[in-house]
C-alpha cells in the first residue's frame, strides 16, 4: 500500500461548498488509481443514512464515499449531531445514540470524543492511500475554538495540509478569505496551502487583480476559481433545498411540506429528475391547493412539527385536500403525522406528551427509547388505492425512527382485519400503509426505487388523463455520472497537480 496522504477542506463559512469540493477530490483521486476515503469528525445535520451494519452517519460522507466508489461506513463520520430543538441535539457516537445534550453541555463534553475520532481516523490512515477531510462551518469562530475537534483541532490531529474554500456567490469573497486566515493562530495559518474560490459566475479575468492582491496579503496561493455549475448531487443540509423550482410546463405538480425540523429531505431528490414532475417546498397553507401530490417528509421532532402544522392551518388544509382526492405521501415522521395520534411519554422529542395527528391513516405512534436504524428490503403487499397493481414491487431503503407505529385500536367499531389489509409490507410493527389516496412509510429512499416511482407516477398520470411513461431511470447511475461531471469541472478549473504537490510534501 502507498504511504498514506491527506488533505483537509476548510470553508470561510457554512454552505460555501466544502462538501462538494471534497466530493470532487474523492472522485479525482479514485479516478487516478488511489484508494481514497472521506472523513468528517463531527457533522451537524438532519440528513443521515444507515449503513449495512445499522449505524447512523451523515449523508455528506455517504455522497463522498459514493464518489470514491467505496461502501459508506461510520468511521467516516464518527460524531453526528442531530438538532431536536433550537437548543438541544441528539449526539450520535460511532453510529449509535449517546444522549441528548444542549450546546453548553456538549461544548464541555466534546473533548472526551477525541479518542473516538482518533480511532476512526487511524483506521483510515491504516487502510487508505488518501483521506479527504472536511471541516465544519468556519475554522475562525474564535469563541468556539477551545477543544476544537472538527476544524483546526482535527487538522492538527491528522497532521493535514488545508485548502480553504470561499464562496464568491454571496459576495465579499476576498474579505472572507483574508478574515478567516488572519483570525487563525500562526501555526494554524501555516497549514493553509491553497485557496479555492467557488461558485463564480462571469468572466474570471475580472478576478485577476483581486487574486494577486489576496495572495500577496496572505502568502497563500489561489488554486483556482470554480464556476457555478448545476449538478445533481444532493445538498448537505436544508440550506440548499429551495433549489427546487417549479417547472412551468410540468404536468405533475408535487408540493413538499417544509417542516420546521425537516430531515432526510434527500428522499425527494429522485423525483426531481422526471421531466414532467414539478417540485416545490411549501411553508404556508395558502401555498397548497393546486398540486397532485403532497409529500410530508421526515422530521426530527414530529410532535412539534405536527403542532406547527395545526398553528399554520396547514393541517386542516391537508385534510381537506386529501378528502378531495389529492394524493398525500408521508415518509417516516410524515408517516407518523398521517396517523390518529403521536405519544411521547418520556418527552424524548418534545415537552408535549401527546398530540393528535392528521387522522388520515388508522395508526397510532409511540415515541420510544429504542431508535430503529437499519437498512430495509421487502416487496409491496396488500396494495390498494393509489398503489393498486404494484403487488411484489421490490423496495430498498433504510429506516431511522424513534419508536413505532401500530394499528389504531381505540375504535372498536372498526374492522381490524380490513385495516390490516392496508399494511403494505405486512409487519405488525408497521413499515407502511395505504388507504385510497393516502400513503405512509418508514422507508427512506423509497423514490430511489425506479420501478416503484415509475408505477406511482403513472398512477398520477392516469388519474389526470395523461400519457403513460416508462422511464428506465437509475438514480445510482445518474449520480455516478454527476460525480464524473464534478471531477471534470474541478480538473478544468483547479490546479490539481499543485494539490498533489501539497499532499506529497506533507
């Protein structure tokens, strides 16, 4: 095996493109014959994934692992923080829940995690040629630098050279570069070996003077200017989900409820690649009413999001639209919201112990201590309504949920056997249910299954009198082409040879 090398990506702030640059470098190093692994010591995101071993990790490193053509494993992201409220987060260590903590408690505790981070990184050091590390937010948050484990502290722990990424699209790029570098300690500045200016629109020659001046001021080389390019690579967090714009000529209109605690919104990504499907995120009741499908996605705080839907009058509007025939599709937290009630006796997610759901499915959900984290594979059963004709369609995905949903048993007048016929996977602890035009499931990634998605969309087309379509669309193959496209863009606009020099010198 070649001697292990590494490179770390810092950013001048959040959402500047650290993850996408790291992803592109993973693909480039893979293309060049190296065994490469991504690494982010601590991720804060509500977008997560479940590995084959049932461990939970951030999806950004899953994307980077896909680009590197390796199986996602939890050692690539040993610490994951999932915000449950404005003040608290669920702390996940090595893929399993540790506990919920507020910011002050976690700040005092996090130094204890260094040994877990070092163990994870050492595994990569011993088994991979190159590691592409990613920082979080800005490394120059001077009030948070003590016991840092994700930016400068991680760079020191891995002894990694650093590339700083700056986003010109938001303005003030040179001030952001200079300010970030100058706020670092001298030893930290010494690690920064290059700068990448990201998301540029226009004539690059106009930047020449500015680049020359910032190099003189910082004594750091600008490695390239990456143009703004539209790529079909999923966003790391919800800051980017409003990229879905309505397609004016699309025949199928889908509204996605933008919950306050929305999670795993990447479940929707595959739908955006159908030419006749228009997707939009909605946050108010008056935005609803002209769509064919309403999707209620995952939530990290289902009870609070249900409460918010009621307060915004969106709950009443969704119920009315469901009764008029609009297809309602709930995923994970959205599935729980479709039921009769949600109970949280241990206050794991909310101060409320119980709340009524939308009442569109005959289920009740109990938030329990055990967190379900597993990959899932099954075939559809007991299909009816909008899913009729899809018997035995294969579904692959994964589950991440706190607690279970059960068939409602409070109303003795209901025929339990009739209700059971709507359980689309057949388990007693429900994974999914359909009732005419209302569908719910715990399976994340369900729309990545093109046979299911084709059949589902064709049901919508049939209901609208539209022509049947048979698009053999593989989302995984599409993503793989996008990783190659990203690598090509970076090779054309960044000095990759200089990056190799940087990692070889260290």
